C-alpha cells in the first residue's frame, strides 16, 4: 500500500467499508463514495486503485465497478454497468449526463492508465478495463483518442504478452459491436490484417483467442453488410482484398473434426449439424461422455454445448430467413429439418430437472426458454415461412424418418428410443397451426400423427412418462385432425392418469388433454366420468403450486363447463377450495384471475353471490382509496343492481355492507367516480329506499342502519335535502320490522338526525355502548331545547319518561364506575367495556378459526374479515365508534351538564320532572347537582 497516495488510501478505506457487515457503516461508505464522485479527480483516483496490483483483487474489482457506475451495489455488480460512469460524466451531450463533466486533463490521465492496464493478469479486471476503454472509445475515437487503435494493434501483435492479447481482443470485440457505419470503414483496413494473423496461427494463439478474433470479424462484416446498400462501392473495396484469405482460413477450421472433450474447439467448429449433433447427442442428450455442462472462458462468458447449439440454430435461422441465402441451401432443407428434430430430443439434464420439479416442466413448456428445443422450433417455423409447402413437406418427411428410427431403436432394445419419438411429436406440435391448415390443403398429417400416438398407448407410463405427457399434449393440439375415437380414448386415459399414481409430467400432459378435449368430446360420455374428473382435479388443486396451479385451474374450468348441472352438485367442495386459492394467491394476478374465472364458469349455486360479496366487503374494509376506486369502477353498478333486485337475505346483507364500505372508503370523492353528475348519489339513495321498503323481510334490511349512518357521516350536505323523506321511510321500516336489532339500529339513526329534525322515538331496548350514547344525547338535546313541539312527543304516554330514561342511564353509569372521583376521566370507557359483551375476547374466538398455515396474504384477508366474522352487534358498534364524532362525548359529564343546566334555567320544569323518578334515580340526579 506504500505505492498508494492519500486519495487512494481514502478510497481503499471506503471500499473496505462497503463490505462491512454493519448496515450503517456500509451506507455511510457508499454515500461518501457518491459524494466523492462529484469532485474533480475522482475518476483518475479510482482508476489508479483499479490498476494498483498491490491492492487486494476484491477491492480492485469493486473499484473498477465503482469507476464505471459511481456506486457499489452490495451484491456482485454486473460488468454490463461499466458504462454508467462514462455515460453520466464523460460527455455533456449524452442523454444521461450528470454534472460535473470530466475535465480534458483528467480524461487524458484516465485513458492512459486504462490502456497500460489491459494486460492485467486477472481476467475480470481485464474485462472491466476493456469495457471501460470500449465505452470511452465510442465517444473519443478517433478524433480525441487517435492512438487507441494503434495501441490495441500493437498489443495484439505482442505474442509474448498473452494477457495483453486477451485484453486487447476483449476490448476490440466490445468496440466492434457498437461502432457505426462511420467508424467501421476506418477500423477494418487496419484491424483485419492483425486479426488474420491470429486466426491463421494456431501454433501461436490458443483457440479461444482465435475464436474471439473470428467473432470480431463477424461483427465488422455484419455492419458492412448493412452498409452495402448505401455504401456498396466502399464495401466492395474494403472486402475484396481480404475475402479470399479469410475464406481459406474458415475452410481449414470447418474441415477439422469436432471433439466433445475440447470445448475450446466448439465455437470455431460448430458449423454443421452432422458433426456437431454427434457431440451434442453423446454429451448432452445421453450424457454418456464426461463434459462439463457449463463453463466460462477467461472473460466470464458462458461456454457450454447447449449454448453453442443455440448459437448454431440462430445462425441457421438467419440464413433461412435471408431470401438470397435460402435459395442456396434449398436442396438441403430436408436434412436440416431432420437434424433440427434430432437436436430437440430431451436431454438427460432436463429429464432429471423435470422429474424433480413439475412446475419447472410446465414453465419450460409454456415459456420461450433458452434451449435447443425452443431454438429448433423457431428454425422449423422459419423453414415453413420461407419455403411454404416445400418446407412443410420436408418437416413431415423428417418427422417420419425420426419416428421410424425410434421404432428401430426400440426393437433393438435401446433405452433411449423414446427421446426421438418424443422430439418428433414436439416438433410437430410446435407447428400445429401450420399443419392443421396443411391437412386441409391435401397433406396427410392425420395418418402420421395417429400412427405416432397409437404406438405410445402400448408403452408403460411409469417407464416413459415424458413420451406419454407429449402424446397427451399433441392429441390436445391436433384434436381437430385426429379421429374422435382416438381423442376419446386419450380423454379416458387422461382421466385415469390424474386419478392414478403416475409421474408428475404425465399428470401435466393429462391436464392439457382434459382442458382441450372435455369441451370437444361427446357430452354423453363426458357426463359419465365428469364427477370422477372433478374429484381428481380438486385433489390435484390441493397439491399444486405456482405453474401447476395455473394449469389445474385452467383444466378445472373446462371440466366445470363441460359438466353442466353435475358441476353444481360438487360446488360445496369446490367453492371453498377455489376461494382459498384465490385468497392465498391474491398477490399473483394470473392465479387469482384463474380462480375467479373458475368461479364464473360454474352454474350459480346458492350462496356463491353472497360469498363473493362478503369477500368484496373484506377487501373494501379499511382499503386505501385507490383500491376502493378500482373496485368501484368494476363492481359498484352490479352491487347496486343486486340491492335493487335481489330478495336473497345473504346477498342483500352483504351488498349493504359493500355499499357502506364504499362510502366509508370513498367519502366525498365517491360521488365524482360515477361519470354523470349526481348518478352515484341517485343510486345510493335508490338502494337506501329499497332497503327501507316495509314490504321486505326484516332480515333483508338488517344492515341498513350502518349503511345510512355512513351516508350521514360522509355525505351530510348531499343527504340533508332528503332527511324528511328518509326519516319517514325509517319509521315505516321500524313499524314493519319483527327483529329487535333492526329496530334498535334505526332508532340510533333517528337519534343521530335529531339536530336536523326532531324525530319520534319508539320504545324499544337499546343495546351497545355507542347506541346508548347516541340515543341518550339525542334525548337530552330534546329536553334542553324545550321546543313547543316537545309536548307532542310521547314515550309510554308521558314526557317524564324521557327524563326518567336519562336519570336511569346516569344511575347505571354511577353504579358501574363507583364513587372514586379520580376515575372521572375513565368512567365512560370502563362502562362501555362492561356494556360491550359477555367477557369472552373476540380475538381468541377469531384466532381459533384461522388456519395455522395461513400465509401473509391470508392473514391480511383474515384481518379484514375479522370485523365481518365477529358478532353482528359488536361489529356494528365498533364500526360506528371509529367514525362518529359523537362517540368522543363523555357521557357522565354530558348528563351532569344536562341536569345542572335544566335545574338552573327552568327550576319548575325540573322539579316537576324530578317527581316522576324512582328513589335511586333521584339520588343519582341529586348527587350530580351537589358537585
């Protein structure tokens, strides 16, 4: 570290701190580095740390990453972020520029330091430096950095400096990928002669370096090819002198045999399907040769047979897609299709992975994954597009040959015969749309497919699970071509498979077949087996997760639709499971949508709508306004419609709770969500009118009190003109009600409106702390107003009854809280706790009903559902207590003030009313008067 100056030492300390286990230490170090990056000289100092070989590699690697991106991410930072620093600070004209710009003098220092370090002994440091040099070169070469190319060419030519050759080639490879049509003509004349020396000198340069040189030639030629239309003359003049020697070297490379034991040869020699397939088949499909499946070169790039095979497919796909080159290879398309299908065989690694993980099997089948199977399908698709009928004929003939060879291998006793059979079906299945159209145009696709799937019926499911899985999938894709008899046979086989102990891939294929065939098959035969299919799918649903869950839900939806009325008989079993799947996967839009679609596909059973409304109320309860708005946009009008038309008790009660939750969550903004001005309020009032209809059964209107209270609390100005009609409707509803709880809740609503219009009061028992508080304050207001109309109010025939009720409430409070004056501020809460239940904690009751394995999303839903699951009166009490300001009134203080004010302002009236009280009531009143 002696060679490091003060700036370097400070940077090293900061870099070391970014690796500290303490979060605050790391955060401080990262912020210090960020601040330092805004100071002049930061880039040069960081570059010096990067190239200082006395500093440990780990810190040098971090510093090289920091030089590129301004800050260190706690995990290994991808080298692709190398250009961040340059993009942000190097050029003011760059779109992502962040001040300050690197000064010209500092740029000179950084460029020189980087160039002299391209021969670093560590490959990752070389890669980072090479990426930084390439990024700077795109901005500065050749005008501001003319010596760049000459330095790199000199480094390449120094055979004694292997690291320098590697670093320069890496830098040139990166540089050539991003150069435009202005730079390439300047680069090629000087670069290609040096690259030719490397390509043509296997005795001096190792194969990875030669392969990289070939890659640079490829990048430059690709750019020249895109230029040829505009710069045809310049392109010809550039390439004429170089083409013959390069082609001679390519011919030498391609004529060399491919050896699976030597991965360094792959990238240069994977030129034909014939030679490369032999290596791929032995090392990857059969895994009979010991070759590392994945490796990395000195620059960190992946090096595997699979990745080179994919690159080979990409090459052939490009060739086939080029109209000029497609004509050149037209005579070899059948051979190309044959080897493509051969490459698509399931590898041994895939067998192992998919056997262990059914979700991975489903995902790899459904998604465009990075594999030779998928790349081969893309090539076959391109062949059909480019060659049309000839392409289809070539692929069908190749499939027949592969099928015949698989049969010969089976007869010979080969254990791997099934792979080629499966690959043939996989290839045909990937072209199902084209082949179905070809059948209509005269091609005999049907006979080949039927022969292939019938042959599989005689083989063992346990021994060849992937072959049977592919047969199920292909029959589903070609159900419009294959005979009804074979389709029905496979439908029965699929029904047996999902109910049997077979490998997971078979059940995956069976589900695919059922999802397609159930809706197309003869319904009479389907009805005979539908109950067994539904039962098996329900069992699978309990075991499924992730990708398989999506597949089983899709299959279940088809089964329910095809089951008709029989599906309704299993509804009590299916619905709770589907709802649980929805709840546990509510954060996954795909699974939750699938679950909803399954519910929608069912014949509406009793309780489904009510249950859905109940779930919706849970979601709305305490939800943010954005969620309430989203639910409003999709569900509000439907809930209003249910409220106006339904007579079902559960539907009406849950719909009422949903409407109350809408108002509580949306408040005033709710009225602007409905589009036309006034439309939302009109619908809310229409719902209230229906719920207060005296002709409805009382249980239907059970929660109307909570709904109307939300209107009062959150939409008072809009409700005010309608209060007289509202009170009249409430009274009529009370008169026809035979449920005490409904009457009690409506009395509370009338009491809440007393400040607007004095209400008539019915004699009924009021339960619950909140209801008693609201009713008591309302009665007290009535007496204190001493309005002339007061004489018309009768409770059990006597005005004194109101006074007696207030005194009775006072007595009860005093008995509960006792005489301790120190507890005055606590009396209301103590009294309310006594009033609020039977002493059994609701949390304990609720916890007993929550599954022990509930995940976070289920716990969230349970928390929302708690209000709805508890005792109705308690839930109602809690909701109102949270939202109504009247609940903040201290009832003892309020009653004390009421009696004292009445005694002081109208002594005769007070004395008259006092005579109607019982002795305990008189004692309670006199007690507050003495305070």
